[in-house]
């Protein structure tokens, strides 16, 4: 079906990246280290459809095949060395599609950020095509003083489409202790539309997690950290520890960008690093 062209640790011969007919198993790995005063990408490899490419401002994933399709298992490993900085984005949206009957597609991201390192994960949205069953998993380990800006945006369906089912799980540890555990089920009830109980009818769900020392000991949420405009609802939730999550529900991705931009303005004075990261995503998706 599809073959890889480069050897990997799990596939030393560089042979097929497919475990069996109709199911794709692929892995990508990106590693950056601090060398002197510069960040150096010392490892950047993948198997279709996970193809990372270095750019002047970070690493971008380029899709080389359709999917993921139901039955596919895709794993991305990110390693950021002590004091190093890495930005990861994608060239276009990811479309999760139906495939093998009764199967899920799984996209797993495994992250390790060393002491004083920083990772910004800001890919384009995941679009849940009608009939898909997609599971997204992120397992993140942060060292002392590490910083993280993590964006997940899910769109339920293409234009004029009800969309599929998505389960998203995120697990973040800071210096070996749990910092954030989150599970969200975004399902299309009876294939008539998004689940009104979980999503309130929204088609787009966005989560922005900030782990940064500026959130240590924060007193709690404030009235000006919320946005409610038409179908757009968004707000900032400080977490226990040096972290906060920004959640937005909207009818389209543009609504998310507007809400993130407004919240970035509200955080400028009190949390400048988070404000800058939110504003960057709201305007261009880059740093």
C-alpha cells in the first residue's frame, strides 16, 4: 500500500511502514538540542504520512497521504533538550476519515521537554470527517522550569457536514508529578449534529494549554478572561500549578481566532508570555 523510504529505529530496513493491508502504522521523531547559543534539530525523520520538515522557524509536518483512516496508528515523538526551544506546526489541516469498519484511527504524540526547554505545538486543526472514529492522545513530560504552549483544535465535519466522533486525551507531568489530565469526547449524537451536552452545539472545539512560571500561584479566573459573542464562548482557567488552559467553542475556526485574540489582549499585562503565544496563534499560527 505505502512504503517508507528511510530506515528508522523501529524499522531499520526502511521497508514497509504498513503492518497489514488496509492499516497504516507510522512513526515520526523530532529532536532538538541547545548547542552554544543556538537550537539545533539533530533528528528529524518520519514515515508516510508523518513527514516533518525543518524550516527557519521550526519544524512543520507535511501530509504525504490521506488520513488518518480508521485502523491507522500514527505516533509522533518530540524531544526538546535542556534549554532548547522548538516550534512545531503543520502545512495544512489533518482530515480524520472512516476506514476499516468498526476501527478507530489513533494519533499519539509523545513529548519530553528538558529543564528550561520550551515547546510550542500549534498544528492546523483536525477535521473529523463524517463517519470517522478518531482517537487523539498526547503524553507530555516536562522537566524543571520547562515551558509548554500546546494547541489542539478539532472541527466536526467539513462544510455542510455533521462530522465524525473524536476522543481526545492529554496527560502532562511536571518534574514527574501530574499537572494536567484531560479527556474529552466529541461525538455526533445520532448523526444529527454535535453532542449538545458536551459542546453546546459548537462545531469547533479549541484548547490552548500554557505551562509557564508566570502562572505559578495565580489567584484564579477573572471576568475579563471570558469571551461570549454570538456563538463563540471562550475563557481562561488557571490550573493547580504553573499552568492555565484556554478553551473556546465556536461555529468555525475564525471564531476561535477572534476569541484567542481577545483573550490575548486581556492577558497582556498579567501574563505576557501566554498572551504573546495566544496572539501568535490567533493571527498566523506561528510564534
